[in-house]
C-alpha cells in the first residue's frame, strides 16, 4: 500500500488556521468552481461541535448534496466530521 504525505507550512498561529478550517464562508470561496452552496444547517460562521452543514455542489456535471456533522472537537487541535 502506498502512502502519500503532504506537509504544508503556514506562517500563522494555530488558532487562526483552526478557525479558518471551520469557516463556512471560506469553504464557499475555495469551492467556487463547483458552485458549492449551503442549503441547510449552519449557514455561516464557524461550524462547531454537534452542528451540521449541508452543501449542494456540481461535480462531474451532476448536482450532489453532502451533509457533514462535527462529532468530535478539541480546539485548536482537531475536529472530526
């Protein structure tokens, strides 16, 4: 089995990176090409523990929906969905 490791160095405090990774608005900006839009759940701001967000996006010419729920959370170390 192959393992690919990608390491990115970011010149910013851990807390800032953690919050940006939970940002609904930043996610929409970063996925502009697939026209992702929030259609239910947490509509803006930072998603947190036990919150959900449902996205609608176009991939491979098809409209798809994905719902994510934050099930574990320990700021600023990790969150799981």
